[in-house]
């Protein structure tokens, strides 16, 4: 029996393996800690805590770089989820009420010793 062909890789930029802290934010600013396993300019693979589900539209806050990504779920293989980025926002220059809330979540995570 032959092995299946490898899946086509549609990435437009190379994947960078990572193991950094992240925070998913959705709904009325519900937040959930996650681990970013790899990241590109177009998306990321994240790992969720067991049994945790998320909606299709989320923000991913990279706790290391202080960047918030507007994202949607591209695939789900729990506990891993693939995100496709739509926009990115630097939180150091947060200039809207929405981004200021994401910045506060990032700062609180940093104070607690997050990545």
C-alpha cells in the first residue's frame, strides 16, 4: 500500500518554529492562554489547553512581541489550531479603545511573568 502524498503547503512565507506564550481574545474580551508553536507573517499554529474551544474569529496577542493579530481559524486538530492572520497591530502604539484593551491584557500577562 502506498503512502498518501504530502499535503500541499500554501504558505507564502517560511514557517518559524516557536514556543512562545500567546493569548487568544474573543467575544466581550474573553481571554485564553495558549502556546504559539509556529508562526509566519500569514498565520500561526497554536496549542490550546485540553478541552478548550474557540470561535472562528479571534485576536492572537503575541506576548513576546506585543503584536495583536486579527485572525480567523483556518483549521482545527485539537489541541492544535491553525490561524490565518488578517491584520496585525503593534500594541505599544495602541490608539483605539479596542487595541488599548488588548494592550492591557498583554501588560497584565507580562506582569504575571508571561513570555
